[in-house]
C-alpha cells in the first residue's frame, strides 16, 4: 500500500519531490514510514518504470524524484504540448483566468469555491501557458495565484486594475460574505 501511495503522489506532483518531503507528508497522514522504506519504494518504482517499454520514467537528481515521459517519445510529447499550448483556452479555463485576474492573488481553494469545481488541471494549464504565477506566501503558509505580465501584455494593459469594472468586481461584497461563510 505504501508503494501505491508514493506512486500516486509522484504521479500527480507537478514538480520534483524530495524523498524527505514524501516521508514528512506521509507521516502527517498517519502513515508510519521511514526514509529507508520510502527510498526502497523509489528504487522499486524505478525498476518498474525505467525500461524502454514504459511511457513513464522515474528520474532522480540527488534527493529529488519525479515522473517524466520516456525520452523515446519526446518528439510526440513536444508536438502534443505545442498543440495544447497554442490552442484556444476552454470556456472553463477562461472563467478561471478571469476569476484569478479579478480576485488575485487567490488561493486554489477560493477559486474552487467560486467556480464550484476542482481547478487543478486548469491551474496547471494556465501555469504552463504562462498566464498565471504561483506565489508562496510562507508567512501565511499558503499558495496563491495571480495574472502574469504576459497575460497583461496580451490584453494590452499595464495592470489588472485596468480591467473593465475591476474595482467593483475585485471587492464584490456579496462574494466576500459568501467566501467568509464557507
């Protein structure tokens, strides 16, 4: 079961994870594990995935590990990502980007509360396209998102405050009340 949990965490993580952070996260979830056990699972996963027939590879640089696509499929993956990046934004992505632009900096939980759906994939795609930034607010122990300068350049504005009805929509009293209640 530990192997399944570690494999799942590495699969969904958008960035490399250290073995220590895996151990700490699992311990927070009441999983009794050690650095040695997690390291052994990482080695098992490398044996499972790091072969020519696998579409995924588990790479390790020092203490950090991450799933990546097989290098043999790099051309295909690049073409797919290029098409994904240059294609139009979906209505859901546009909606999330609008909320982030008007309400940012905003947490993922607040965005999901406003939209009423999980926004993980949309946030990932907006990050990949360079339309939003991640800000780690260590003092508040939270991650927030805001529109990037590329987003502003694309719209031909110098600040999100230039968006139509920005002041009214940025400080929507009814929304503030709703967010505070939930």
